[in-house]
C-alpha cells in the first residue's frame, strides 16, 4: 500500500469523524462536553469502551509481544476481568451517589482540598503518559510507512495527529466520543478478524487448522506457574492485572467519564460487566493474531523491522500488512484498524484531561456559562500541546515494548490514587489533609527505588506488575499514619 493511498484513507476516515462531530457538537455546551447530558445508551458506551481500552497499543504492541511472552499476557487479562467487577459494584455506586463530574471530587468530599488536588495531579500525570504512549505507537507507524516517504519529520507527524483529534473533539467532547468510539471499535474488531482470516488463507489454513497447528503450540504458553520468582508468574500477573484495571479504569477520569454519561447507575453497571467479557475475548484474538504474524514471518523470511538500528517487534504487524504480498485488502483493513484503535483512546484522553483540569484545578463549575466555555476551549488547546511535547520526548527515551512500558509506568503513577480511594472507602478516618501530598510523593519515590532493584539483590525475585498494589498499600499505610484520631 503506497503512502498516498494511506493518506487518502486517513483523510476519508477523519471526514467521517468530523461528520459525527458536526451532529453531536451542535450545542457546544459544557454539559455535553463533560457529561453528554447523561443520556448515553449503556450498550453504546460498553461497545465503545472496548476500543478505548484496547487502543493502538493493543492493536500493534500486544501481537508484537507474543514472540517474547507467548500467551502469558492473558494472565493479566484475567485479572482485568475481576477488576472490572470491583469497578462496577464498588466504585460506580459512589460516583453516582455523589453525582460527580470529575471522580476526584470524591477526595474533596472525603478528605479535603489537598487530597483532591493530589488525586487529580496523579491522574493528570498518568493520563498524559498513557495517552502519549498510545499515540506515540501510531505516530511511529505513520512515520515509518507514510511520512518518511515525503521527508516529513516525526515531530510534524505528531502535531498533525493531535491537531486532527482536537478538531473533532473541540465542541462535542465526551458526547462526540461516545459515538466515535462505537465506530472505531467496529473498525478495530473487524480489522483483527479479517487479518486472521486473510493470513490464514495465505498459509493454506482454515481457522480450525490454525488452532490445531504445531506452529501455534510453539507460541501458546498460557500459564507461568513454575517459579514464583519469575516476573510473569500467574499470581503476580493476575493480581497486578486486577489492580491495573481498578486504577486505569475505575480511578481514571478518562474511562469513568464515559460511564458517568449513562442515565443511571444500573445502566452504568450493565455497561461495565458486558464490556469486561467482550474485552477478554477480543484481547485473546489479538494474541492469536500475534502468533500468526510470527508464524507467517518465519515461513516467509520477513525480518522484524528496525527502528534507530534496533529490532522493533511493535512494527511487525504493519510491516506484514503494508509491505508483504498479502494484498490491498489486508493493508486497508490494518490501517483502518490502527487509526480506529489509536484515536479511540487518544480523543477521550484529551477530553478527560480537559475535563479534569477544568473541574479539579480551575473550579470551572463555579463560573458563569460563558466563562466556563472560554476556559474549557483554552484548556483543550493547552492539553493538546502537552501531549505533543510528551510524545516527541518518547521517541528519544523509550527502548522497550510499549505495552510493557505502559503497564510498568502505571505501577508508579496510579498507586497513590489506589491508596487514597481505598483509605476513603474502607475506613472512616479523616486525615491531616495538608500532608497527603507528602505521603503520595514518598510512596512513589519508595516504589521507584524498589522497582529499580536488580533480581540478584532480591534472591532472584523479579519485580513485575505487583508494584501497583504495593504502591497503593504504601500510600494507605502513610495515610493511616496521618489519620486524625478521635
């Protein structure tokens, strides 16, 4: 598929998004931008959240990770499933009872202003890094397969990507995103299914033959239970996955903002439960696709593409889809799936960052409607600029698989949120609010030191995603020390 063809496809796709934006953003009100008027159908939100949760990271990075981790990532995904039930039946009732716009307003109600700002700050850092990870992955694909042919530098590629997102989210906000996410999820799931069908056909297999093949068995290690010291041991992965979901979904304004657009709590819970099962199934399809990509590349002597002189397994899927002899259908399918997966998470991230900053830091809801809209629009532009800077920085500092990097960073940034919300929900204590930021910062520093320890210094124990619950536990303990005793 040529660079020109890809550009035409991207252009047509964004025209479709702009059309949706035109109809959903007519009111251009803060009520629609922040909460979609609380009129979103639950099933629409549930389906759209699949694409937002998977994102471009899953679409490219998970298949590219299969060679190194095999199917062991599914251990983390099973933990996700349990985490979604915690979100549905523990956190959502609290958010609906308080009728929140930003979920971090709970911390204001429970502890005070400093706790509120601390929680919002850690979300801000977490979501900027998370959104940047996702968009970075798409930007390097577009750079490698499109913009390099025109001599356009990576930095301009990033600016164009963010500008396109800003254009169609500027007015409708979350109301637009509920509908665009549905479209994007459809394209993404169709892309992975069609890719599996087309590559199997090229290999002379039907799906049943592929599932029974000896080649697949070489990549199909699912459970890692032999040595607890291993980083991806089942218990460590499962528990880590559960807490990743609780934090990156239940304590994340981005994901919860969509749920808070449902008409009532019951609809929001139906959305969360149904979405969780669909997500597990779709992720398994991505793992199958990853194994299929490596089988195909081995049989056809396709090398893992290089980036800055080093092999980058994240680029194997686009390399096969765009540069192999599999035909134009797979190329179009891949590009539509990639664009859909990437922007379904990036657009909502930009909207949630704008919402949180306006509500949690600027107290926009206490201003007049005209002033609210002006502040919201300026903040939306500033958040776009922040994402551009961070994504460009990643090009020079990332050296590992993106999905692994994303989950690792979550262990550092979401831990204080986990500790704050857990202390608020499971105890009745107040705290000395002015010291909360010190507790959160101390927890992150402690976890950073622990995460940097080499396995040989821990008797061979390899630290994995359990850093996140440990971080939350340290924050919880710190809050206990500064509790107000009756």
